[in-house]
């Protein structure tokens, strides 16, 4: 069986639920539901203290995908992926970190096979814990504030109704991009 890890960046706690900074894990939760419609088997979410994460598994065909979300704060996200990979060795191509990105327009996506964190502290933490920048990322745009709102306040705020509408229009495309990464066409 082929294995894959999808790691959605976000902060734990209800106060951060559905904020811009939690778009990574929010989109993976939608991907899980999308995969159910494709006939995938999905386990219940479980907390794994050893990994500082909540996890569930999606099995489809001969592929087992672990979905992970940190139960520690964004700036320590690297601890989760480092611990997971110590116990479950995977090649870098079998991992995808899914996260929000200020540098991309709202809903725009980019697969980045390796390289810069683009100022994202969660990605920077992953790079620091793994000791390299060769970790694939799916960057999902949240855009930048259109006013003088400080970046930290902007990313920790929820989406406006208009932003939610735009994301909903782009959701299927984002979910398909995740699916293509996990189940590449021959």
C-alpha cells in the first residue's frame, strides 16, 4: 500500500477555527468529505499526543493518506511533522504541507516542491525542524489586507462574506489539486 501525509497548517482552538491562517487544515477537512463522495474509507479523527496532532486516515484504492493537524501553535508546526516522519519514514514526495499564503491572491493555488517559506512561520518551523526546505507545499492564497490592518490581525481574522464566496467558487479546483498530488494520473 502506498502511503502519503497531508499536513494542514493551523492553530488549535475554537477561537482560530475558520480564520485565514487555518485555511490549510480547513481545506483538508473539506478534502476528506470530497474523498468520501469518491468512495474513500475515512477513519475518525484521533488525538495523538506523541505527535502533538489530530489525525485521521483516508484509504482509497491502494493509497493510505494520513491527514494531520497540529494541536500546538503554528510556530511549532515543524515539531509535528518531524516526530511523525521519525516514526513513519516517507520520501518528501509522499508529503504535502497545505497552508494559507499572503503572497497569492485569494483562492489562487501553487504547488511548490521545495524552497522558501515566503514569510510563513508555520512553514519556517517545518523547515527548521526538518533541517531543510525540501518539503512540498500547497500554497493557498488569502491575499493581503486591502487596508492598514496588521498582518497578524489579518491572518487571525475570519473571512469576509465576499471572501467566503470567492473561496467557495474555487474550492473544487483546490480539492482537485490536492487529489492530483496524492493520486497522480499515470
